[in-house]
C-alpha cells in the first residue's frame, strides 16, 4: 500500500491502544498504524458509505480485518468508549474544530489526537488552546502543499497560552527542511500580498514579513 509523506507523518504520531480514524477515506492510517503495532485495534469511521466500503476493501487486503471495525457515523457522535487515539485529517481546520466541539463529550481525558488541517490551522490552534487540549508538538509536511500535523493531548482542563507566532506557524514545531521551506513559502506569499496593497495598508503585512524573517534567521 502506497502511503504519502503526509500520511506517514500522521502515523508516526499515533501511539496508544485503540485508534479511531475520523473521515478514514481509504483507511491508510488505520492499516499502517496496525501494521507498525502502534495500536492494537482500530475503528475506521466515515460519514459516507462509499469511502467506508473502500476502507473495508483495503483493510481486508492488508489482513487487518480482525482488528478493525468500520463505522458509519458523523464526526465523534458515536465514538466507541475504548478509543484512546483519534486521527482527524484531510479537512479544513474549521471543520475539525466543529467536529471536536460537537463531540467533545465523547472524548475522555488522556486521549491523544493527531490533527492535520489543510487550511485554517490558526483557528484550530486557537480553539484547542482554550478548550482543554494541549498541543504537544507539530510537524510541517511538504507534500505538494504544506500540511501541519498536530500531536495533541486532551485533558479537559488546560488553557495553553499561545504567542501570535505559535498561532500562525505552529507550536513546538520540528525544525527540518520542510519547516524551513514552509517559512520561506510564507514569506514569499506575504511579499506578493504586500506588493498589491496601497501604502496605507502595508504596515501589518510588513510586520508579519519581519516576524517571519526573524524566525528564519533564528533557525
């Protein structure tokens, strides 16, 4: 089974006993986590029957059928009680935030989550930091696009004070070539925006570019 760099990174953060992959798509994360003995059991979960059938086929091919149950469910609404690791990836940060908000009562303190939004990472970090989640570490993955992968612990209590830099660019990010490329990409993006703005609106963008340059120089 061919697994992308992003999915490999997600799997590398999975550690526990029972995994629930929310929006499992082809169930690559479920299968790989079991094959690498990162969990003992897993639930492949999706809101649509089509993806769930594709997941079931891949699970059977991998030989993991005895360790996986496929569940047709919306978000975390029917999350099994024994789950201690949750993966939510392949969707925007606002949707992940909505899924967590609506299913928060089903998440037990001590549960680990691996979250990978393809946009709106800042909004997701802000939500996590104020709602009992602790962002332990992040990795930025360059895989045709820059994807943050967040390793998170839910304790139901903590409030994590994030700096503006952490909200925008990640918390305790692993510094590697992908992260460096990401910062240079962000600097270039904001420079293009700056060039389209009238002088009266440039101050905030100039400050953002200055902060990114400092981050690059501090690596």
